[in-house]
C-alpha cells in the first residue's frame, strides 16, 4: 500500500456531523485478497459510527481520480506524495 488519502467533504472542510469518510487507497499491485484484508483492517481500526467509503484509487474512473487529486489529505504514505 503506497498511500491512504482522505478526500471529499472532510478533505475540503465543508462536512457536517453526518458526513461520511471518503478514503482512497493507492496500491497499484494489490491482489483482490489483499484488498479485502486492507478494507477489513481499516474498517476495524476506525472506531466510528460514520459511514466509510473506501475506494482503490487505480480502479476508480478518471473523473473521480481528478476530483481526488484536486483536494486530498495524506493520512499515510510510504513516501512523500
């Protein structure tokens, strides 16, 4: 896993108390099995009642990638982005 990016309303700063948490995971060579393990681990580690939307960055549309690239916060990175 190369990076975990927060995007959407929480990254923009225009969220409310019920806004979900949008996370994009950058992991270009992740297998389906490892992706399932990552999603389970993140959902288990985040102690929240809020909905968490996890997407694999490399598998989303180019439009969503552009939106993510416009405004995100790095929560984890192997290297500086």
